[in-house]
C-alpha cells in the first residue's frame, strides 16, 4: 500500500512516477523500499492519469450501494429455503426415531 501512497504523493507533487522516485519517497517515510515492488508499481502506472482514475473510481463507488440492494424476490427465496431446511431436519429426526423405536 505504501507504494500506492508514494505514487499518489508523487502525482500530487507533479513529479514523474519512477522506480527511483518511489524508492526515495518510501525511504523518506522511514521504511526500507523493495526495489522489485517499486519497479512493478512504476511500470504498472506508466501512462496512467491518476487524477482521471480517481475521478472515475469515485463515480463507481457512488453507484455501488444502489446496485447492492437485494431484490424482494431474493428475500422470498431465502424464506423458502429456510422453510425447506426445517422440513428436511424434521424428516431426518423422524427417521432416526424409527431406528430406536
């Protein structure tokens, strides 16, 4: 996560997101940077407009709670499943009782 934060800081400062710059930000935060991770993050973000990504992510996040609401049909289906489970448990208990008869 610290590499993403470092990339966000570099972007906010108007600096290029490079392996070297990422490692410097991580070092200045008092942590030991991982060269492979810095290289991976820098290459992944090459050519990416971070401000645009954040803008689009905020739009998606607002829309998610509306889509996440369950439908009335789903609630009815859960009730039916619970009723079926009770019948199945009762039938199973009845079958065990006949064994001890």
